[in-house]
């Protein structure tokens, strides 16, 4: 069973607009969530994270929102830039195995100039 | 400032051949991990290590072995490669595996098994 779900395989937005990437999880023991960004032929790089004790974390153009009751988090990118085009992975950890990350399948974001 | 380095970057094997992937990190991290990425599957944990001399199984360990003889190195071995092991392999590391830690990834190894 997939514990971290990214139901949108791809998303296309115009430069300057907002990109919203969604992630759902099923394991209520998860208590820390991360977003990774991956360009082709490169490894994933850390983007932003949020602890379950918060509902929002912001870093420049990137904001992550967490709704624990709905087991849902989202990544907002404002404004979107062509260089943001990449695959975005949602990941979660916790539940007794704090050091292991469980990943979603990823969402391919394309930002059109 | 190398971070996590994986060798080789590309490899083609025939079914039944063996090979070893090498991961090296220069950040003095205790924890190291091997993931594989397949189309539409995200990243799945193969094996991991919580310190020198230790290894443990992840989600998809079958067909792989690992060793952590030195703190900075984590080796992933395929004893008898199968086409199902065609994938991109990523090594990662973290300091102590604490709750609010992030993992640092290498750039990956593209493996094709014919």
C-alpha cells in the first residue's frame, strides 16, 4: 500500500503564476514532511520541510502547508519560473523509523515561459 | 565539496552478471541509504545503514546485498543481475537520522540489465 500519494503525475503552469503541488498520506504516525526537487540526470535535492507541529512553512517563493486532519500537504511556488521545471517528490518520515523517508511517486512540473 | 558521490554513473549488464555500486560521502554522516527509482514508482528504499559495520533491509531488498566497512562508503551489490533490476539507483546519507533531518543524495547510477 502506498503511504504517500501524489495523485497528479504532471502539472503545467505559466511563468509568473502559482504552482500548487499536492500530497496525501495515510500513515498517521508520520510527523515530518519534506519536498525534494529533481532535475533529469541529477539526484533529488532538498527543497523545504515541515514538522507536524506546524501548519505552514515558508522559504522565499516556496511555501508548504500541512493539514493534519486531512492528512494532506501542498507545496506552493509563487511566482513560478521556468527553472522550477522539475519532478517534485513529497516524502514523509516518522512512526518509529524516523530516519527513513517514504516517497511519493512524484509530480512533473513544467513552467512555460 | 563533493557531498555524496556515486560510481559508476552508467552501467549495462547481461542477465546473471554481478556488479558493485559504490557510494562515498565526505560529510561524516552516520546514516547511509540505497534507493531505486523506477518510472511511476517514486523512490523505494533497498537497504540502509545506521553506522559503520551495520546494514538493514528496506522495502525492496531482494536480489541486493550491501556492506558498510568504512563510515564514508556504502556498497550495493548485485550477485546475479536480472532485467527487473534495470533502474536508477540513488545513494543518500544523513547525520544521525534525526526527525528533522534531510537526506543528501548522490547523482545516481543508471543501470540496464539486458
